[in-house]
C-alpha cells in the first residue's frame, strides 16, 4: 500500500495551521485589522491543491474487488487502497483516521473491526460500510453510513449493486460466482440476458479473483489485490477486461499448477478411514490447501481428509473434510483447538501449534476411525 498520499496530506494539516497563525504578524504587509481575516482564509486546514485523505478499504477477494469496482466506476476517485489476503479482515485498523477523512469499507465485518471503527468515528472521520458478514451489535453514529445485509443469499457486491440500482450488474454477478453463490449468479446472468459463454466468463473471473486472495500474506498471492483493483479500474465492462488482460488466464493456470503440486504429496494414513496430507512450506501450499481439501472430499468420498499447510510462523493451517457419505463431526473436532471452527462437513483450524499436531491426529483418527 502506498503511504505517500496520506503522509503528504497529513503533513499539511493542523501543525502548520498553528505555526502560520502564530507567526503571521511580521510578514503581513497589511494593517493589523485586515490581517487576521486574510490569514484565517489562507490557513484553513486544507490549503488549495491538497485534499483530505480518502480511503477504500476492501477484502482482497472477488467480492471486495468487484464491490469497489462498481462504486468507483460510478464515482471515480483515486483513493488510498487498503486491502490484503482473504483472511486479512481487520483492515480498518491500518487507516490512520482523522477528522474529515472519508472512508469506504467493503466486504469485511463490522464486528471484526469494531474498535477501529469506534476510533475512526470518534476522530471525526466519515465511514460508509457495505458488508454481508456477521456484524454484531449495530453501530449508530451520525458520521456512519452502514449498508449491512447478512442474509445467506447475498454478497457485498450485490449490496452495492442494489445501492447503484444495478448499473454495474455484470461485476456483481462475477462476485456472486466468486463468493460461491452459483445458483443465484446464474439466475442473475440469465435475467441480464447473458448467454452461456458470457456467464461462464463471469464465473471464471469471479472464481479466479477469489482464488487469488488465498495465502498467508500478500507476498503469497500471485497478484496484490491493490494492483488488481487499479488494473480492473481501466475497464467498465468485465468482458473487455477478460479480452484485454491475461489476469484470469494466468490465475487459472496458476490454480492448476498449485493443485498439481498438492497432488504430488503422499497422504499419511491416520486410520482406515482418515488421511492427513502434510504440504511443504511454500506459498503454493498456503494458496491451495483449502481447494485441495475440497477436491479430495469430492474424489475420495469414503475418507475423511485433513490437509495441513505450514505457516511462516511455525504453526499449521488445517482444512478438514468429513467423508462425503457421513458429512459430520468436523466442526466439533476443529473447535477442540483454540483457533478452530467451521461446519459439520467442512471445518478448519487457523493456527495449529506444532506441539498439538499429534493430539490433533489422534482426535482425527478417533473421530473417523472406521470406514
Ligand atoms: Mn464476500
């Protein structure tokens, strides 16, 4: 993220106002009666030629990118971009919010950013928020404009689509595919009069942008989401983007390569019905471990699968899948570890410490002991 814009604008603020007000007399050529008026005018907090910082804070996945794309096609602004990987959901804390700042936040939960939001609002920033994740207690403030909808058949890009009266619908459809709302996205595409090939293209766009966001840090990703946002901005029409830019083709090839790498690892049998897959310490492993677990669950439905990818901090990311024939137990197993959670058929552990790996394998084998 480029910090230059924010630093320049911040430097032009209150300290210089104070110093100029206190030292104007010696240099003012006019009488003391008129000087204060002139200096008041010159010393406003935002001198001509500078603007207060504006920030676009967005999840780096397809939904965050496409939500931003719709908004900025409608109101073009070159704002400071604050983003990250899919798991980087505490983004607002990175914004040094001050009075007069305008902040737009997309596709991250209010609840996960509650303290940073309270700080920004108290500082006098204006915050507009579009999101579909669990939001917790509503935040009410005159300088806060929430557009929150947590119903299951929605994503942030569709909330923005509603806000804009459907004027950038194709981007919202791509995002819905990226957020795995496949049936809904397909229906919207049909209603928009898109053919099969166009619908497939939007699906590829959404899924590729979504895949790009997986990794431990932006360094793991094939494209920095902020750079992607700037590249998307040049195209009003997603089909023009797909024709002109190699991004989606590269991401599709990258995904295939990551998956092929994962398939070269050998499983560790944990019980007759449970297999663990230890991936090596590599960016591709951190990008693909969840998708690999989905592929294994589909291809080997008799087995439970645990895919473990090492994180740079020495812990493991774990993706758990129950046998497709008996889709249960993953949530309980994951929750036995402090950073675990998920659903019955599919769950995960965010950070499994190395000393807990044996205990995890024991519990995994016990839970899925028999075919
Ligand atoms: Mn989303």
